[in-house]
């Protein structure tokens, strides 16, 4: 019987470890981004929209002057044009900002490269606040830059919570190597701004070199 004791103990430890892993490991059970194809006056474009609490969010430039032809049937209900953020059908721009975590640490970005009907997920890490608030830079683990169509896509934190929306991308030399970045807008910051608190610059500059001005990672205004 003694030989069974270590086996039983090992089994108990394995069960405990599995239970702990299931509680702490991040899971992404569902996609948090949807693809949109839009048309405007003599133009067309691709982009993404973020699923959030039964509604949708996106970058304002994705839906500015355009109509969704393929994708969820949503319309713009509230915009922060200067910040480049749009609340779409089903979202609540008056939700409590403190109910949305601020982006921090490791994150996962999800969006649809232009013309692709399959979403792509890229990992990265919160790098630094942008000099133009309330933008935040994410340094990507991927060796290639963010491409057109990711605008409006979602950003999840390590716990799988949707915390930000993708706005733009940039590349710079960092430690002698090209590194690629995504500029994102925290949902918490967009809610605060909509509810009357203007975006503010970071209280303390991180001292890190920041990427050049973001470009829009989409194929907007193709003619």
C-alpha cells in the first residue's frame, strides 16, 4: 500500500496544478473583432470593429464618411473625432470607466488584414504612452509591421479582457533593430473623455524613445 501513497499524492498535486492553471491562464474563447468592408463616395475601404459588452467599438477613421457593406449591422452612435474613437450600436459610452481595466503588460491584438476574411492575432506588450493623449504604444512581438485592415480591432489584456481599440501603427529602430508598434486607445480613456474629462498627457514621461507619428493601418480611400 505504501507505493500507492506517492502516486496518490502526485495525482492530487497534478489536479491542484490543473485547477490553478485553469484559473490563471488567459483564455480567448471567442473572437473580439469582426471584419468590415465599407464604401463611401467613389471609394472603398477595409477595417475591423471591436466587440464590447454586447455592442461594438471602432476607430473613427474606419467609419468616417463610409457605410458598412459587409460586416455587422452597426452605426456610429457617439464619436470622439480628435481621439479617433467611435462607439457603435449596442455599446454604452456612459459606462463606468473604472469598470474597464487600463491596458498593461502583455496584450493580444486582433484584427482583419485587408481583403482577408480570417482574423489574425498578434502579441505584444504595453510600451509607453504617446505624447498625444490618450494614445498608448504597444511594441509587437511580430517581426512584421501591422498591416491595413487592423484599424478598429481589439486589444485584450493577459486575462482576456477587451481593454483598447487599435488606431494606427509605426516602426522605428530600437536597440539597433527595427521594431514594430501599434497605437491603441484605451476604452477606459475614451469613456472618460466622452463623459467630460478631456484627455491629458501622461503625468510622467517614461523616458523611452517613442515611435514616429502613427500611420493608419488600413486601405482607406481606395479609388
